[in-house]
């Protein structure tokens, strides 16, 4: 299956990818060969680089690695095609403009019949023919009333729409996705292939929270982190980071997301994490983990 990766940080960080190494962390060496892409946010806008090639064959990987892109929100995807032809139009992450900002979506799984979720006509339509892009257009059409109304929608209003969308998507098939609106990143964990392609079960995503100390006098460069496929260069001030990936990228204690869980992060902090469904659902607001 495809591989997802995202980062939310308190301060802008440089993120350098070795995407072929990242792909190998999926457990199926050489299988994710149908495209790759990465989005770096800068305020309400974003840079996206994507190609319908295996990462290790793409000259653009070296280009991305050579750039000093600093961002507080990064979304990456490596594709194993299951729906739609191999081509640029079906290469993730997908991006659209709404409410004067860029929205980004990356999906891991298969959701046949997603086109039936479109309840009413909307202005967002697919460029390609993948179920993942169709799912994104459904979500964007549902978010449109919020973002076109007066004022910026609250986080609670946005979560309500995303949670309802995620619940319907889960009914169709594996529905792990990362969605970003330029302010927050929404991570939905469901289920994915584990030891074999037939072994489809939770967890679909893992997350890791880090707090990094300030740069000490005499350090030639800010401290960073090397995470099996990406290097994160932190700024000189105190840094907080939330990382989410399809599989753990290091030997640290990554936390598996529960089936159907929606985690929301902003500026390197968990802003929403529902408790287990035991009648005591609580959101963690501004939580330091």
C-alpha cells in the first residue's frame, strides 16, 4: 500500500527527504514505485513537488533535497497504484484552493464507491481518475460552506466536517488520510496491510511527539533529527514537533493510532485527540505530549 508521512512543527524546520529510503520502511521493498510527492507550506500557500516515478528514479528528489525549504507543515506520499493509472494527475499529495488558502490531501487505502458520497454538486472536481482524489473532492465540497461563510471557521467546526467524512470513508475500505488546511493537519488512522497484503488491520498510522531543546552556545548548527528517510533541521529556538507516518521510522516509541481515530496537530502540538470510545470522549487542546 501507499506510504504517508507528515510533520507539524512549532517553528519552521528544514525537511530533507531520501524518499527511496522512506519507501523501504513500508515493508514491501520496491513496491511503492508509482509516484511520490511532497508539500511544504509557507503561510497560506504551499510548494508541491510530485512525479509519477519511483522516488529512486526521480531527479526531482535530489532537487528537493538540495533546497532549504523551511516549513511548519509538511505532507508527503509515496504511491503504490491500486486505483487509477500511473500518471501525474493521480500522484499525491493533491492540492486545492479554498477560502484563500491551500488545502492538501494524501490517502492510503482503497475506497471503491467513494463517488456515491457526493450529496450535491460542488465546484471541486477530479483531474485524475483515482478514488483518493475523488475522496478529496468530496471533502472539499463539504468544507466549502464553512470557508465561504463570513470569518474563519473554528477548529471545532472543521473537525465536525472531517470526522463525519472520515466515518463514511471507513465504510468503503481502508481510509488512512492526512489533510492540511494551512493552519492544522488532520490525521485519520484506520487500517492497512501489515505483514502481508491480505493482512489488513489497524493500526493504519503512527505518531510521535518531540520536544527539542534550544541550541547551546558553541554549536555550529542547530540540532536536528534523522528519521529513516528524512532529516529535520531545527531552528535555534525551542522546537516542538508532531510526526505521523504509516509505519514507525525509528526505534522510538511511536504511538499507534486507534481504528477510526482523528488526530489534529498545529504548530507542533496535538490540538485534538479523542479518548477511547467508552462514553468519555475528551479533546486534548494544546496538549504537550
